């Protein structure tokens, strides 16, 4: 029997449903808001761009994009309905219009060539290896020719780069496929061009990398 997306297993935004109320306070504590601003700076958003935040969690990045770029159309997609409900409430409090859809990164519910930018922010390391490959192909599919993936994630998962705290909250199994070289390799295999690292930061939970990949302009 086929498994529908509504029946699929997913990792809740905070790892466990019970921890969801702590998700936003902890991201602030770890400096994630500053990372989001840097990710937006690299994206070069233009008026009337169509934007997807894949694995949007509680919608903080999606709402931030709409607040700073009110003429951009923003959609957030995530498999966790409880996180999406928080995102919707967050958008209402900010008086911005953001559409939140339930969806998996490897099976996005959008036609090909829909978006000018897709954002992936600290989501990719949660995916299993096969899902990483499928998700990048899906992101490439929904991008318009010449559109870009703006990517932020934990990278270089080595003992020294992530320290004790990083090793406590992220298992080696989660991180083993998340080296920068491996991510760039997967991006290129998915049909992206100009996949490259732009920056990196060291945080309490480890090293993060900013990457960017362009959808082939030939479609």
C-alpha cells in the first residue's frame, strides 16, 4: 500500500512535540536570528520574487522575509503541523501574509519552476542520506531557471569543530553526510550550478556554513 505524506514519519521541529514551546527561545539563545539575517543578505531578494522556505519550522525566517520584503510572496513548508500552526500565529501577530503548507522537502507540493529563491535553514542535517539527495532534486525542480537555493546548515561535522555541546545535541549519524564538500557534491548532482560556500560561523553548537547554488539557467 502506498504511503501518503500525511502518514509519513517526520522529525518534529524541536525534535519532540513536548519541546516545541522552547524552540524559538533556544534559537534566539544560540544566535540563530543573526544567521537568518546573514542568509537574507546573501539572497539578494527582489520585489515580487516568489520565495519558499523549506523546512520552515515555526516560521521565523518566513515571517522575517515578509516583514523586510513586503512585496515578496513567501511560502513556508514543513511536515510538522504543530510548528506550522505556530508559524501562522506568528505571521498574524506580525500582521504579514505568509502561506504555510504541510509538505516534505523530498516531495514538494508545487509545480516545477515556481520559485525565484528557496531557503533551507538548519534543516538539511536532519534528513537521512537518501532524503538529502531527493530533497535537493525537488528544490531544483521547483526553482525557476536561474533561481537560487540559499542554504545554511551545520557543516564539517568533526569532533573539534563541534565541541562537547554540539556532540551532545547532534548524533554522528545525523551529521556524517553534512560536510561542506558532500553538500556541494549533492547540489551539483541534483542539477545545480555554481554551488559554493560563501561563509562560515562558529557557534555554541558547532560550525555552520552558508552555501548558495544556482538552478541551471537552461532549465
